[in-house]
């Protein structure tokens, strides 16, 4: 599945910097001097991107079943920077569906080059994979029926909470369950859409995942009159793009792409496109950029 890649506007000075930082042209032409990931991309003329089907507005399917979203546009910018590094301006993108449970193995086992979803970057995962600079900050909250009296996790004592398998939210709920001795029945499903459906079907009393994903699902299903997001944050979840660990050249490329977006003032408008404006699928989240994320983008801006 292919689609045109978003191309950020670049300043001439930054283009020159990219050229200076890139490997020598002779080495690129021969495919030598490139890391294994970049050498394979150059040989195949293809970047394999892992996407999620139901993580709006980060990575999800439009009405034509094409992968779209904030994370995918960030990955488009990385793909363009990879093209500079390997001297191939016409790289193709191969989209590979991943789930919360198999996304890390997909990176580790070389099935994808970039995972462009809604993945929390933490120290435990950093033992297996590498992460881009911060692209969003979220945290675990609860989705409950609007008529429910639940306002915090303690109100769910002895009840059923669904979480998506392989997420940090699963760990967060299990931790608070043990700490507060709530006697929760914690059940899992393969993906956020199925977790949401379990709540709809009455098979769970609450769905716990990152707050922004809960808002995205409610907006997508136009169910604002039926469900609400509640409770204190049960975890802190900084998001990043995943790629293979130990690849310094790929790390340089990913970080350079983020710095260019920040320096060219493209990254905040990109955020606003997916979190403030109406989505291509019709929803509108209207989630303003957090002070923490805005500061993280400023730190990336080399022009300041």
C-alpha cells in the first residue's frame, strides 16, 4: 500500500547541514558505510512502516482503509531524511499492520524499520528498541459509561476492567490493583477497538488506556453522549517512534528529521492538524498541545 509522502519545507542551511552530516556520496552509492537498516532500505528502495488500525489520531485507517495519522506523518518526514542519507529521493513505503502486542517484536525481528503508532517510550522497552524524540505525552485513564458513578479507579473495586494486551496501561492497572487491593478482574483484548467494543457490549465496567486514545475512540464512534473519560492519571506515557536499537546512523537520521521539523516551525502545525482541526474521517478532538510537549519541541529547535 503506497501513498504520497508529506514533505516538510526545508531551509537551505538545514539542507546543507543534512548533506554535511550524511555519509560520503561514494559510500552511499555503493551501499557501503551504511548501517544494516539503511543498507537494506537502499537495496530494496523501500521503508517498512508499522502502523496501527485503531489508534486515532496517531495511526489509524481512513474511510478507504489507508493508514493515516500524526505518527505516520512524522514517519513520512523520517522517510524523507532516510532518502537524503541513502541518496534515494524516491523511496517507497510498505505499510505493515502491527498490534500493541507484536509491535516490539516486529522491530526487533527486522519485520519493520519504523513503528509509527502510539507507543510509550520507557526504560524497560529501551532495553529492546530505540525511540525518537518525544512526540506526545499521555497517561492512563478510564473510559466508563456516562451513567456510571465511577470517578476514580477505587470505584471499580471488584469489577471488570478491560485493557489492550501488551500496553503500559495493562501494567498500570495491574500495579494499582495490587497496591490498592481492589480485586479487579483485569481482562485483555488484542486491540483498542476490541477493548472499546467490550465496554460497549457490557463485558467490562471500564476500559483503561491512554487518555488521548480514549478521546479519539469516543470521537470516532460519536459516542460522547454514552461514554466519558475519568479518573486521575495512573501512569505517565511519553510517546515515540520505534526503530532498532544500536543503530547510531538511524538514530542520527531520526533525530535530524525531528530537528528539521522543529526548526522549520512545521511540527506544531502538524500537531494542530491532527489534534485541533477536524480529522480526515470527520472527528474533531480539539486537544491543545501540552506545555511539556511544547517545551520538548522548543528544545529540538536549533534555530532558537
